[in-house]
C-alpha cells in the first residue's frame, strides 16, 4: 500500500500537493505538512523542483483562504460561528482568534498556519473585519509561502531520514499503509478528545433567553455582561448590558454582592467565552453566575429587544 502511495506521489505529486493543502486549509482535519515533507525530500532525487512545489502549495492555500475571506466579507460573524462549530481544535474559538488578529492585525496571517485550527478562522475573520483584499492576499501569500516553504526545506534537509522511514513502511507492506491510516485516525481522535474535554470543562448551569426576558419583564435586574469585543456589538446589546472581556476580568470591579444574579453572553458556539468569564468570576467569589444559552444570536432570533450601545 505504501509503495502505491509513493508511486502516486511520484506521478501526480503537484496535484496531490495542491489537493492536500487545499483540503487542510478549507478546514478538514487532513494534515498537509507530511505531504510537503515527503515531496520536499524527493527534490534531492530530481523528482520535483522546489519552486514548483512551493508555487503549487501557495496557490492551493491562497485559493482556500480566499474562499473563507469572501465568506467572512459577505456573511460576517455568522461564518465565524459556523467555523467554530465544526472545528476540531478547541483553541480556534472566534474570541481567541479575534483577540490575536485585533492585537497584531493582518500580520497574524504570516504565522497562523502554524497554529492548528487558526488558518481558516483567521481568513474568515480578515473578511469579517473588512481587511482590504490586496492586503489580505499579500499577507496570506507570504504566510502560505513561509508555512509551505518550511516543510519543503525540512523535507529536503532530512531527505535521507524520510527516505529511510518510507523504505521501512514500504517493506512492511499493507501494515505500513495501516500504520499511516492509524496515525491519521489517532490525530483526528486526539483533536476530537481535546475539544470534548475543553467543552466539558466549561459546562455549568445556564439561563435561557426566555428566562432572562421574563426576569427583565418582572422588574428583576440581574447584572448582564456582554463579553464580545466592541466591534461585534454593532448589531446591538441586551438592554442594560455592560461590556467585560476575558482580558480585563481580573481588573474589573462589579458593584454586586457575591450572591447577586449575573448573566453573561457572547457570540461563540457552546457559550465558550461567556463560560470562561463565568468561571473566572466564580473564582472571585460570585456564586450566581450563568451564561446565556445560545448567546446574543439566540436572543435576537427569539425576537427580543436589543439596543445600540
């Protein structure tokens, strides 16, 4: 099986490189780096040129990234939420990617491909935030070249070790192919388990949008906290909400008794950001802290009132 795979790489190397890079950058959990390492190792045998490999990988990455950039530009934060829902990486939540991109700007595209789960999210975020098309293409192109170039260079430098590994897998026959498949399955399973454990750690009592609406109609005044970045609050906030980000929780001062009701909401799937802030507030001694199920999207979908902050 391994011999057939190698033969396919030799015959259709550039096409396989394009497909692997495109598939990974579009968001599927199929790592392209090993393919770039292998084809980089084959440069020394005269099978490929470094220029053609790098060009193919960069074009594939930019095409996939521009798709997400276009979606972010057209659909805004909705596409970010969809990406966060399907991602296997717990660290690729909208809030964390936004924080990095807002802090350093488009230059985040230079290294985001080295961070699992951030590539497609960063591209969509660039579109959502209105990054100019030419700026996006320049930074994303350079970032793709750095990422793909590092793999090709490493493959070329360690070609003898990679050749030896491939020979061992070839000699193993079908067991070598099964080892490759098993490695891929372990990679995907590990990512899934990390996400599951991450989300499980944030589980806590929540409040529904209808419960919160009933509380407000009854004249009850819980402290409502919007944990979204300010640029995502353009569509309005829940009446009476104050803003508090993950970054300033420790320095924030609430005029609340520790047993007062506190409701938090965000725009992340699974209420990730609001749950994180809730955990931090609970560590500070606040006892009745609950994230809003479905966040601001559920509140708006239910037809409840929002106000411009």
